[in-house]
C-alpha cells in the first residue's frame, strides 16, 4: 500500500504515506519474536541464541539492499512489491509452522524443566527428551499457563525503565547511523550512490558479528550488564575513530565493521537477551507471562529514540556539519551507559566476587587433593 498501490493509483498524499508507514512500524515490533525464543531457550544459552537471531535484521538489510539494487531499474515500486511479497509468503509459512511455546505441545519450558529435573531425576537417569521425561512434577508445570502481568507491573520490575531509556539512547545512534550512513559516504567522500550503498553493508556485517560474539560472551560470564557496560565504554572511541576514517575503501569498511559490531551488537543484546532476562525476573513469581510486555516496553521506548534521531540528525547536519552529528552520537552512547551505570556496577561487582569465589574454591580443592596425596605417600 505504501510503495506499490500509491504509485499504481498515483496517490501521492502525505496522509496516505503516514498512515501506512505507521501501520508498518506497528507490525514490525520484535517483542513477540523475542518472547517465542525466550520460551524455548533458558538463560544459560539465551545470549548466544538470541545473538544469532539478532543477526537476522542485519542479514535482511543486506539481502534487501541486493534485491532493491536488482529491481530498482524497473521502478522504485517494484522494490516494495518484491520485498512485501517475500514477507507475506514467509508470514504464511510461520503462521502454520511456528510453535510459540513448549507448553503448547505438552513440554515444560527450559527453566521449568531444569527445576523439575533437579528434584525428580538423578544425573544418570533418562536423557533430556527420553520417553520418561514427563514426570508428575513436570506434567504439573505444563498443565497450567501462567497469567500475564499488567503494563505498570512490568514497568516496575528492576531494570526495565533503566534499560528502556538506555535503549532509546542507543537506538537513536544505531538507527541514525544505519539510515544516514550511505548519504554520509556520498557527502563526505564524494562516492557514487551505488558504491556508498554497498559499502554501508559492512555496518550490518559488524552488527552480525558483534551480536553473536557479545551474546556468547554474556552467556559464558553468566551476566549481561558487565558486557554491555564494557562495549558502551568502547563505543564513543569507535565512533570518534570512524569519524576520522580516510577515503580508502578497505580502511573505511574495517572501521565501519568494528563500529557496527560495538553499536549493533549491544543494541541486539539489549533488545533480545536482556529483555528476555528481565521478562523472566524472579519477582514475577507465578506471573511469568511478562516477556512480551517487557520486550515491548523496551523496544517501544527505543523506537521513540530512533524516531527522534531521524528528526534531529538532518537539523544538526545542516546547521553544524557531520562532525557535530558524530559528537551527538558519542554523547548518546555515553548517556546510554549513564542510564544503566548502577546496574552495570552492581552486576560487575557480583561477577568479580563470583569468579573470585570459584578460583578460591578450585585452589582449596587442589590443596585438599595435594594434601591427601602427600598423606597417602607418607602412609605408604
């Protein structure tokens, strides 16, 4: 309706464009998809899995750029026609094939199963999906669907408001950088439009790499906030370095990829794994159906930041130049860290204590083993 019907019927009304572009944005939220993935994967693997899934928008950007470049010479409306047709076709596939929750097929959720398994199964008993898996305790966990929580209750969960505001600041940078990057390459370096479009793909490549690596690292550390904090400390420096990037294609692409890995990777982690963790907060008790609500709050607040960036960036660019735009990006990444600095500090201290405790325990165990060996040798 936005790009095809308007051209075929020669409807060039701003009201028409605003209505259908708003509807497109309404249907484009990630909240439901994050909830589905969060239903299937527990916290121990959620960062890596959602890092992989978080790469899908970047992959879509790359594929979409190739499709548009392939059909644009037929007319701009055909780029909308092809992409919307592909989206509709895969929507039909998902409608009839996606299982949204393990409980829909009689299985417990990942967290529910781990709790039940600890109380009912020994380590040497049946495999995870063996025929005797559904014990009485497991069956009781999947028979009743937990009730949903209210919007106000979800907002009151620890970390939700802080991460929502932080994600708004970060999405301001991520989306502005993504949308304005081709135009910046044309204006700053005088490159042609097709070359600038293809080069900007490296920002998405960086987002893919960063989302996967940062998610995997957060799983290994068993904590998200310290990883987010570390990346946000690096982000302002990466933005400043890229603002000074030379006109060499290879160097520019490398710096662009690094910047995309930092900015895009953190944005992916917050909008997916962090949101899922907050939606499964222990304070929810028996009301654990908050994942979609929490994700929607964070993603929706972030969209306000992204929309504000699209208005502010061209104003700053026209009045003060591109250097000032990058300074605003740097400021927004710093504000992102400021919003969650308490959470980052608290979780970092807890992580250091946990690692120190593990190291101390390992050394104590090694000392006991060595002492037993010495006593055994003396006895012999």
